[in-house]
C-alpha cells in the first residue's frame, strides 16, 4: 500500500474536480509516470487522457520540480501542473 498527497493545478483542477487529495494506492509505485499508468488502468476516463498528454504537463515531488520518471516514495507530495509561462 502507498499513500500520496496529490495536488492538481489550473485546468487539471477543473477537470478532476479537486485541487488536493490524499490518495491511497493498493500497490507501491516508483514514479509519477507509474502513478499515471495505475490511475489510468484503475479509473480510466480523465486519467487516460492525462497519461496520453503527460508531455504537456510538469510534475513536482515534495515541491521540487521533477521529471515523470523521478523516484516517488510513500508519503510524498505529488503536484501536476501545466508549464509555467511568463511574459
């Protein structure tokens, strides 16, 4: 079993209907990408779409910018958000 604190920002927050959620997973996962694979397999729908479009989004683990393949551990905070643009 694995527990994560999931944070969603911008259009993801609107799409999934929450900005913060404690996630309890039935199995241990090792990266944000494997989290997406599991959620797409278990829940489908918007999770499958996010998996397909993951290159359009950034992730942070414990408030540090990360890649989709970086290590994820039990109790971590995982944030998913669109790229930050400035101007």
